[in-house]
C-alpha cells in the first residue's frame, strides 16, 4: 500500500488536525514573506514609475538615472565597477580560499581548534564591534600602519588608509574579506561533516591523497551548498553597502551601487535634502532587471557543472 493510499484512508478528524497543524506552522512565515517582501517590493515598483503627489505613469525617474549616467563626474560608474570588483574578489579569491581553509580545518590539522576560533570570531561579533576593531587596526599608529612602515610601503599618513582615495576602497575590500570568511566557513564545514565516513575510509584504502580527495570527493558532494552560497553572493552584487556605510560613507572612491541607492533613500527619509524615494526605487528596479538574468544563468551553470549527490 502506497503512502498516498494511507493518507486517503486517514480518519477525517485526524486529517483535519494534520492540516490545521501544517496551516498554523506555515502561517507565520507566509505572513512575514507577504509583509516584509511582497508589499515593500510591490510598492517600490509602483513608486519607480511615479513622482511625489503624482498618480500618473511616468518614466522621469529612469530618465534622471540615464542622464546622471552620462555626466562626466557621475558616481554611478565607479559605484558599478566597485560592486563588480567586490563580487569578483568574493567569488574568485575569497570563496576558493575559504573552501581550502575549511578543508584544512576539516582534516583536523594541528591547532585546528585555535584557527577555527580565529576565523569564526568576526562572524560571531556584531558589526559595530568588528568595525571598531577594524578601524583600530588600520588607524594612525595602529598595527597595520606599523607593519607597512616596517615593509617600507609609502602612503599618505596624514590622510590615513581610510582617508586616502588611493587606499580607501582596498580597505573596504579587505574588511569584506575579513568579515565574510567565518560565515561561509560555518556553512561549508557543516556540509563537509555530513559526508559519510565510509567514503573517506574507502578513499584512504585506495590511496587517495589530499588534493584528489578535495576535488573528486568533497567538492562534488557539497556542491549544492556551494551553489547556494554562490547564488547568495550573486543576489548581493548590487546591494552590498554595509562596509562602505560603516567605514567610508563620504568617500566616492568606495561607493557601491548598494550604497548609491541607500544614500538617496536615507536622504529622502531625513527630509533635509529634498530627495524623494521614487528615484532610488527606479535605480533599484534597473539593477534588479540586470541582476535577475545573471542570477538565473549562474544557477543554471552551477546545476550543469556536476550532478547532485544524494547521501
């Protein structure tokens, strides 16, 4: 007898209790999804095609965006490229390094518990704590400055690493690298721990080495988790603004598309600059239209790379 036939033959009262339980369990997350995602996004789409005190359809906000895009000193172009650079560093530098470091910890090398605490600490601490600590590390007469002096690196000490236009974006990149390692490492290590021990015992008998085990056993078996993390990185390609907001909000050299939108939104919310929410809504809609096909293509590509392994 199939499970479907069993469910059909359940007494009606018990079936109603099951449906009631499932409905109550799903009610809260569905309401959160509607209130905090559907309603705000629907309103932002409507606002993008309107102006304050106007009910008619208009594309004036999109015209403003493309007009600013053509200006010689427009902040949109550097913000766009900074967002791309952060994404490339995250996917092609930080992500492979995190996988390697996690695999080393997974193999329980000497001192792995100590290094695990070191890597996890930025993910455990709050943003205010990590920002204050990072500011201290790169401040004047701080540890990083003393190290640069010892290495003979020349830079403007009067402006500091965050005040110098030539180094401020590099500091943003390093901050994102430092704070992003721990979270990804927790997810990847959890996926590695799910791999059955029998597979490693069999590989050890066959003489499989360190690198072959990583590329031919570990990576294919945890690929669904890696795909999820890659997709999450793609969704944040044009929304990344936290590091710039915390460290260098007034530095145009460190601006990203996410901070470009957030800055207009915060100005509109303050009511002091005469800015409106319609323009950042239009900019967000434009970059959503750009990022959505990229995300779907990335997901399709990740699904084609290797078959999902069930275990």
